[in-house]
């Protein structure tokens, strides 16, 4: 693999061996590699190339607004993975007819054929997380009208969950949901946050907005997460981890995006049929950090029970043991759970175990027996029965759909370009 940066270094000429060996495919990857999204993407492409020899890869890691390098202007390779706007590519690599797979951190209005995170699914994860905490008032903070898909999805899912929704600095397409129309800034953002009923959960359409929310909360004396619980839809581990407090964020499967982009490009180069669809990859899950470590219910027994379940829910903890630990009858505690959360202690324990099983299935190669034990099930058969009843598919089907991104029933979607 060769790496190029800037505009002065020409692409190395084809060697006689390469010209004779037609199985070698010359591939360019043009991305803004300073971002964690692009680095994860490159990792996924690297995994694919390691398992499928035959690519000669040139990576140009640049700022998305930088001028094109001279080597790319006259390049005549076999295919390209691009994280740049189509207008930024050489004219010979624009439009239909070329093997180009576009990959970005969100689906844009131009809907270029390629592979993208499933914004709808990612927002659903964020909203569900806040609603499950008992929050019944949610705020949505989009960035300068750059994420209409995420904004609309957040409002739709929040309303479906029975939550009241307020939108900050949204576009006119959100109609009467606007609280104000000021651009995102510390002072107007802080005033908006202060005006919301407390406690409130806020969905930020990206991590930088989440950091702005934390700063605005500090400036206005709002406590995170007790007054304002924050979840971001795009995950940058460094930004989220360094924030004070750490930001809960949806985890996009960036490695899978890169792997699938490489697979799709290979298919396009092999069949000579350029990609013509938009493929959406569901998120890997959600990384819960301190910014949403709150349970928005007034009942102290419920809060203590949830805390205990979070700490020990994937062990042999039972519903009766939860009640005993709190010094309260199982019947009374179950009644409180039903009244305030709409589920029983047993339901909460199962939810915790299933969430851990999902994480292990999506992010590890552990055998089913190991997954079942670590998630708190007595054996693999129990995991299979409970998992299928709750999720609608077997654990291995779930692993396949989350880790291969084939177009399976509602998990990955392929949408024709309009």
C-alpha cells in the first residue's frame, strides 16, 4: 500500500508485472483520515484486503476541502472508495459508469451510491436509551440544519415513545416544534436548555454538539446528568471519553462500514456494474457514559434497584434478591416498577442480560456458550429462547445481521438512488 498526501507526489507508474497480471486491481481511497470515522473505515478496508489479496491500494488522507492531488487528476485505476463530496473528485470519476463507493459518517441529500451509517436506527437507539431512563421530556439539538434525517428521526421516535419534544435551532421543515431559531451558540443554547422542564434528555446529532451542550450546562448551572442527560448520535471515542462528564454516544460500526465498502467495490470492479444503491449499516450499539447515568424517577427504591441491576444484572441476581437487598417485599417493588417504568423487576433483569448478549455478539467472536455465561444466562439454550422471544431472531442470526451487513429483513437496507 502507498500513501499520498498533498499535491506534489505523482502516482507511481504501473510496473511491467502489474500490467501483465490483470488480477491486480489499483484502488484509491480518498478520505479525511484525521477523523476517527475515517480511521475506523480504513481499518475495515484493511481487514478486507488482508483476507482478499490482489489490491494495490493508494490512500490519500486529506482535509475534505483540500485541493485534489495531481496524481489523482490523471489517475486511471480500477476503483475508488471516497469520503469526499462528488464535486471534489476528478470529472472522470463522477457520475454513473465508474466503480466508486462513497462512504461518509452520515447520509447526505445527494444520496450518492455507497455505504452509510443507518441514521434512523442510530437515532432510535439514542431516543430509546433516554426514554428507558424514565425521561418523558426530550430536547433535540441538530447542527446548523446539517442533519435533517437525524433531526426528523429524533422527533418521530421521541413522540412515538410518548415524550414531549422540543427542538433547538432546527430547520423550518420542523414546523411548530421550534423553540427558537437562533444558530447553535453557547448563550442561546444555554438559555434553551435552562427553559426546558427538568429532568430532560437531550439528543445531539453529533459529538461536537454534545460538548457544546455540556459547556452550556456548566455556564447556566445545570447539572449533567441530573438536570440534563445527554446522548450523541455519532461516536468519537476520544472526544466522548475526554469530555467532562463523559458523553454517552451511539457507536457506529465503522470497521464494518470499511469492510463492506471494500467488498462492494470488489463486486463493482468484477462485474463492471457500478454500485447504484445506498446501503445503510445499523449501529453496533450505544456506549453509556456519565452524561446519561441517571434514572429520572422520584422513587428511591426504584433508583436503588436499577443501580443494583446495572452492577450485578449479568450475574445470578434474581428479582427476589433485588427486593431483599432493598429491604422491601418483591410484590411491592414489582408494583412500583410497573407503575413507574411499565415493566417488572424480572423484565429489567432480562433487558440487562439481553443488552450485554447483543454487545458480545456484535463486538466479539466468543462462542455462544461463552456469550450466554457472560450475559448471565445459565446455558446457551436459555439464551437462545429468551433472545429470540425478545429480539425476534436467534443470537447467531443477530450476529450475522450486525456483522455482515447483508440486506436482511429490515436490518440493512438498500435504497435506490433517486
